[in-house]
C-alpha cells in the first residue's frame, strides 16, 4: 500500500448565483443558476417547549438539541437556448427527493433538500422560487 501526498492549495472560490448538484455525482449533475443573487434569504429556528408552573408569571423554556435552517431562494432563468432545459433540470432535482449540495455567491453552503417550486412568468424569462432545507448528510470519501 502506498501513501499519496498532495499539495495543499490556497485560494478564493468565486461563485456566480446558485449552484446545485448531487453529492455523489457533482460533475454530471451540477447546475448553475447565475441570476437572482439579490433574491435570497435564510431562517434559523431553534425548538423549545414552554412549561408554565403555578405561582410563576412566565414560563420556563426547555430547548431541544436540533434546529431547522431554511434558505429561501429565487432564481431568474432568462429566455435563451437553455431556458427550457434549465427549468426542467430544476424540477427534476426537486422531484428526485435526493440530498443535494447547495452553494451560492453569498457563501452559503449546505447539504439540503429542495421543496416547493413556484414558477412565475416574466417578460424576460421565468422566475423560480423554492426552499432549501439543510439536512444531515455525511459525504463519504475513499
């Protein structure tokens, strides 16, 4: 058995828009939606139970050890040669119910599932909104 050493590379990754792909096949499934960079947001929710005790004015909070992290995403798909295929690919990624890798130009990165595609016709093309919900996923490397 031989050990292979590789050089550590340093640099900056600059992304345009939103990137989605299946972690098991990034090269074959990568999709880039370049437009709509100012149409995203995030929400983070901790879960707790409130218990009210006799003699206390306010409840006691008991927090669980889990959270929800959800990104609201809207991408713009302009008319052009790839317009129809770009829309179809996004629907296929959502319908697959696979865990996906999500990255955007604002530094967000998560393994996720896509839910709730909403399509809106525009004069210049199509706007598609959806939610990206962060999930636990371990990428196995060999």
